[in-house]
C-alpha cells in the first residue's frame, strides 16, 4: 500500500473542500443526527459552514445572524435579518431519519409580518438542481397546521407556531419532513436530503436552537 505523507493529505483535503466535494460527517446524538448545533462560529460570530442566500448583502446577513450561548447552550440569534441563510450542503437520509426537531424563541416581532421566521427542509432538487423545500413557519396570525401551496420559487408553507404573545419563551417543534414532502410534492424525495435553511423577517428578533434529524420511532 502506498504511503501518503501528512502534507500530501492536507493538500488533497484542501482541494476537496475548495471544490465542494468534501463534507464534514454529521454528529450522532442518541438515535438522531445533529444537522446543526451552532457550536462553531466564525470570528464575527456568524455560524460556520453557512452561506447567504443574497450574496449582494452579505455584510447585513453577517450582522443579523450571530451564534450566542446561554447557560452553556449554544443557539443562533437573528435580529432584523430579512434574508435567508443556508447550511452548506449536508446529506442525510430522510427516510431513515424523517423527524426534524428544533427549538426557537421569539424575542421581538413587528405587526403585519408574515411569516415571522421559518425553517426550510430541502429534501430534493428539481431538474435545474434548484432545491425543493418545505417551509415550516412561525406565523403572526395563521392557525397552526395551515398549509399554503408554493409556486415555482416559493415552496409550500406549513404553520407550526403562531402568535406573538409568548415573547421570550422557547418552543420545540417536531415535524415529519419525509411524510410532508411526499404529501405535498406527490413523490419520493432523493435518497439524500439536500439541506436546511433559516430565515427571520425584518424587524423580528428570534433565536434558533439545534436542528436534529431522528428516526420515526
């Protein structure tokens, strides 16, 4: 077997990262996969391995999203974001791990904003390799369980939290992204899910806890 020097392996790994072929393995926690725990951050506090949807306003996005900690627990704080950020491509099997859980806490909201915030689960891509996603939203006024069908670029929405009365309180969500995808899109998702995204509306301050994929049982 040919032996490779540490220097050689470092160069190869750097090249793979540069062209997007290398991905860090997901962390296993109990029976679930930790898709993001907000433990890692860049020098300015922006979460590591995340991208901006709007590349033209990266500075605003970096200012709006910051990793913070409270009582030893890390979370992502979003303030007046108005734009979506996405985790760099992560693969997980949505059929084996169909349940997506996360926590979020609303700290400030503006009247007439819909939705206040959302978590996107992208389980496939279309023929143009554009992610196909389901958008789980915190609505100001729509009832829990409300489903709004999406269009070519908007995606379908499912309300999982509503109202602005419980300011400062953490809520935990548990959704079956696999079954929701099949029900909404009428076909099986890809064998490996494409990734996750997050958005907070302008004028909204909200925190996001770890996102974990788990088996159905």
